[in-house]
């Protein structure tokens, strides 16, 4: 039996799936790079650094339903990051 460990995606959010080969010390750098690479949400793809920081400051970025910090460490493997949209 395979257990699916994917957390539920919050309503009105954009999900970023981070696939990391090694642990990272800061979420903000990895997440911003992932947003720049994706093409599903143009607003997030072209987000300014100030707007990006405001997402964290306003509690709009979460991992497993918990508010994430810019300095949050990210483990090796798959991490689901949800960004609450307006």
C-alpha cells in the first residue's frame, strides 16, 4: 500500500513543488528561483523582490499549513509550498 503524503492545497493558492537534491538553508532563495522558472502564474513569475518579501511578511507563504519564514530551512526531497493569492 502506497501512502500519499501530499498535503491539501489551500483554496485560492498557488502551489510550488520544490524537488531538491540537497537541503537548503533558506527557503526564500529556492522559492524565488522556482517562481522565476515556472510559467503557470505570470504575476508570481515576474514578482519583485519587495513584493516577494511582503508575501512572507503577510503570512501568505505556507508549508504544510504553517506560515513559512524567508530563513526557513528546506529539507532534501519534495517540499510543497503554497502561496495564498489575493
